[in-house]
C-alpha cells in the first residue's frame, strides 16, 4: 500500500488553490491544514469545495507545530519563501515551493544549504518542466546545433484586479525575475552551457508603480557555447497584445517555435499562459536549387493539460521523489542558477553595466 503524506497548504491564491486541488485529487496526499495571511473564510470555502476537513491557521509556525505535516506546500509571496521552506525542511518536512526559490541569491543559497543538509525533498514550481509541449520543445531545440538563438517573452496586458495583483508582485520582485526564471531555466536546459554575460534593461511606464520599481524589463544572456538568449516581460494596462507571446529558438539546422493562437486570449489570464496549440519545426536544409528541401512540420500533441492538471503533475513529481528517492540536487541547483542570471540582469540595468558570470 502506498504511503499517504499529511500536507500543509500555505497560501491559497491562484497557485495555492490549484495545488490544493492537486493534493485533493491524488491518493498519496492528505490535506491536514491550511495557512492564510488573512482570508480564513476563503480557505474554509476551498476546504468545503475539496471535501477536506482541516484546520485553517494564520500563523505558519504554529501550524507546523500543531499539524506536524510530512509535506509543506508553500504558495505565498516570495518574501516568505526562504524562511518558510528552510524551517519546514529543518522540521523534517518535504517541501513543494512556488518559484522563484527566494527573494535574493543569498536567500536562495540558504535554501539550497538546508536542502542539502536535511536531505529532504524540495521541488520548485517550474511548471514548464512538467508540460508535455515544453518538454518536447526543449528536446527539439537540442537537435538544432550550436549556437542557439533563444527568443522568449510574456507581456501581460492587465486591468482591474489583475493589474492590482501585478503591482503587488512588482513591489516584492522585479518582473524580470518573477517570470524570467521560468524561461531562463528553459534556456539553460536547451544549451546545457554555463552563462557567461548578462545584460538587462528596464523601464517604469506607469505612475502607479513605485519610483524605484519597473513594470517592464528585458534581459540578454550569452552562454559559454556562444548561444544567446533574449527574454522580455511587461505588466500593466499599457502593454501591447501584439507583443504578448514569443517562444522561438533558432540554430544552424533550423528553428523550433511554439504555436499559439493569441487572437482571443486575455494576456493577463494566468491559467492560460501555459497553453500551446502546437510546435512548428523548420529545417534549414536546402535542395539542389538552393530552396527549402522540406516543408515546415507542425506537431500537435494529444496530451494538453490545463493549469490545474499541470499543478497536479508537479505534486506527482514530489511524491515520486519522496517514495522513490529521486535525486533533486540538480533541480534545486538549476533553480538557484536561473535566479542568479535574472538578478544579474537587474544588477545590469541598475548599474548600466554588463555582468560577467564566468
């Protein structure tokens, strides 16, 4: 009989709610408690929806002490990630934690040390790592030769409560880091090379954002194999829908692109950010006349999970790691590395200098 792990769900916003649904749907987890900052009634409503009988706490440390969970799911703002995750691991708990791993590189390294010292399992919420289309996308880019040109963005036009949420995010973490870690992580998987140079640019294009903050950012990274990566992010009501979604990788042998119809998509809808219509593979091979020898191939995938399903799959990864002893050393190191690259871009735009990492 497979073990069932008592689980404490910390934070029940968009991501926390999705992860809670994942735990409730999987037989290997039992939700034993919720932790919220203020909204106790929302937690009670979620518990009722999931048919879960579990206490709701507003004090994280008290919840750990009283619930004695075996798994802690941390879905809070990034300023609590390091303190909450290190405490949980040092109390003997396995941890799932939403990205980014921490608010600073120093805190990220502290989390990494706790992970290595306690030998607990730690999975970071890099949702693209469990997405079948992205897994295929990364696999195909590795066949393009070197160097790679990796072009990615996610600009989110947002209004009302979505813009209010974005402003809260901006106050805690530069958008270039908050979302950038996903795509920088993907670039690192594609190149399998160390980053060498990082340059960043940013702009504050809203008077509603604090004077020392930015709601638009761009980074460029050069890797040791001469591959280059570009990532762009912008949040707010002024952002362009036409510049919403680019996921494109070019190499000597051709290019691979994620195909997504953005005609009627709300770019502020987080639940639809991971949607993929297909993958387009273009070959640079020419025939004896000098023109394209092959037509572009469009790959349609049958396995198209929605946002909640992806969150559930992340919890399946954690369960397998706990029960089968999966080595997550590289996974955690990758999370620290992607954060270092993104913060190097922030240092670059603040100092006006290119940052050398290797």
